[in-house]
C-alpha cells in the first residue's frame, strides 16, 4: 500500500478540506510534504527554487502569500511544480491572504494532473504544523507496515517527467525511504552515482567507517552487467528486506532506463564534473572511453523544462550536429548542459547561438542561453554552474536585448546584486555618488545612453542610435560629453567597468521593482 491523496483527505488535520481538482488525482501517491511559501518572481526566490532537489511525489503546503493577487504567478508556480513531478498543493488562508481561488488555477491543475486541496476558508486558526504532522505520520506508518517498496517506487518514478527516469532519482528516493546514504558501484568498484541522507551530508565513499555499512549485489541485464549497492546507515540497523528491496529497485531501473548505457554514463559523468570530483571524472571517463581533454567550453540553458524531453533532445541533437561534434549533452538540476568537442571559431559560436535561440523561441521555451568559455577543470565547471544558478535571472534582466549571455555578463550581474543586497541606504548612497557628475538623475539622456550603449548595443554607435531612435551623431555627441565628465572614453578599460556597474545596478533596481 501507499498513502494517497484520498487517504490524506481523511486525516483529522484536513477536516473540512476540499479537493478542488478532478477526482482522478485522488489516487496519486504522496511520499513527502513540504512548505513552499514563496514564488519564483524575484531573482532570490528563483535561486532558492533552483537549489531545491525536488524528488517528485511531494505534497506542497502554501498560501501564495507573496502572490496572493497575482493569478499568473500562481499558475506559473503550479506549472513548475507539476513539471518536476510534485503531486499537488494544500492551499491555506483563502479569504484571508488570498481573496479566492481563480478558476484558471483549477483548470490548469486538471490539465497537468496536479492536485489542489483547499483548506477551510476564512479560518486563521489553521496551522501548517497539524497537516505536516498527520501526513508524515501516515507515511511513516505505511512504510513500517509495508516494507515491500521496489515495484511501487519504480511505478511512481515512471509517472514523473522523463528526465527524472534515472539512477539519481532512484538513489535519492531510496535514501529518503531508508534514511541512509547509498551509492552504486560498477563492476570495477568505481562510483557511478550516490545520494546522501540528509541531503547536505558529504560522504567519502573511498573511506567508509567500519560499522553501519551494508553491501548488496545488483545484477542488470547485459550489456550493463553487475553492480554493487553500498548503504551507509551508521545509526540504525537495516534488515535484509529493506536492503533487498533497495537492490531490486535499482535492478529494475537499470533494466528499464539503463539500456542506453552511453546515455546513462554521460549523465553520471556530468554529475561528477559539476560536483567537482576530478578523480571520479577521470575514472568514469577512462572506463567509458570519453575524452574529457576535448571539453573546453559549454552552453548552459537554465530553467530548461519541456513537456517532452525525449523529443526535444532528439531535435537538439539534429540541430547541434550542424555546428560541432558533441562530447556531452545532459540535464543537471533543471538546466541543460551542452559540451562540444574542442575549440570552435567565433563565427561558428555565433551561428550556433542564433540557431539555439531560434529553436527555444519556436518551442516557446522561456529559457536563457549562456555561453561558458574556457572551463577546463571540474572546479571551473562547478563555479560556472553556481554562478548561473545565482545570477542568470539578474543577468537576463540587465541584458534584456542580448541573444545570449556570457559568464562575464553573469559576473557583472552578481556584482550589481551584491551592491543592491547591501541595503536600500547603501544602494542610494552608491547611486547618488555615481550619478552626481551627470546631474544626479537616473533619467538623464547621458545616463540612458550609457545603459543602452553598454548593455544593449555592445558599444555600437549605430545600434545605440537605432535603439534610442536618434541620429548616430547625437550618440557620438553624448559619448563625447560623457568622456568630458568622466575623464576617459567609454571603452577604455578598466575605467569603463565603473559605468558598466552603474548601468547594471540602475537596470536591475528598476526592472526588479517594475
């Protein structure tokens, strides 16, 4: 058995709650419950969302407090949660914080197979803790009374988006189920994939403690062969049934989703690269004959969510082959990473960028494209990914007209965000100081010209004039005025960086508050 939505609706803490969506969702299984009391409407909130490891089959508690009157933002959240495999949400404080449930939410949820449970309206006495306690107790008792979970777990994963049909998802769910860290080793005892409990724990799988370690053979169909499951459960005893069920879940997943061993290995190799594990990267690359020495650059598409990932991947494979031989293309933490082999001429990069941007627009995928140059080591790749997770949203606000972004663009966005995050008083003092030579106004023609010329026109007088609807001689005259005020010509480095930073802060402050 498993705890379903229908079971949850019978719990004492949900007395008076109503299922707003159609009853087909009542049989969906719930394995966990989370509180997500924010929306991905600001860069900071987007960063938090992207950092979460969604496991699927979670039930979300929210009141949409930050977007109580923004139906579009509420729909955006529901779409995102459904895409990462979440079951549904329990909606609190309608009539108090959120005026009402718009019919568009229910319609969208029904289309996505997502569940909305409405708690009693206009009741300020309701507490999140009561529902959390009842739901988690029901899940715990179900797991205690039903130790056989392998087939059921794989059935639930099969209902998740296609990109979650992999070993990483299976191992994370096993770790959650057993409350223990686990790893899968190949026939040469090389680490393939691991998951820790709790999630932020670090385990050195080469130096395990003397107790609390369990090993279980996992035999998959050819050509994958034999693997070994290692479970680290230092503070508990795991019975043979739990271990055998974990091994069975992995065996089934390998046979179901590991038939394309090259794709499987690429996914684990990318995870090792981004995790900055050079020894594991070298071992995986050598064992599977992948030449990582040719990987110098990469495209990254953050927040890459598509209803049919397999179809999108095939189409991208066909598109990419016109520009480069691809060493690796895989998803990681909601982003798509494309790594070509070797170096390319800048002309090819630009043509490839245009083709990728056109494809994303044609598919109505609202995702940015980021070019990461000269990432030669696993540490550089990891730092690039972290920078993208922190600053991609801000950079897109600052460089709204750029076809694609660079790591330098993201670094500028990070600097601007750090200045703003120092506080309103600090931001005002910074703007007052740097705007004073231009008359103290952010709206002045000279300041506007600086922003468009540097952030939108790539320092092109003609393009800047076109974007600002003035004659190019007007832009040339304004640039001369700016040079007289600052004492340097725009374009001279590093002096011009002060103007880049000023323009970025102004753009970010106004775009974020719009």
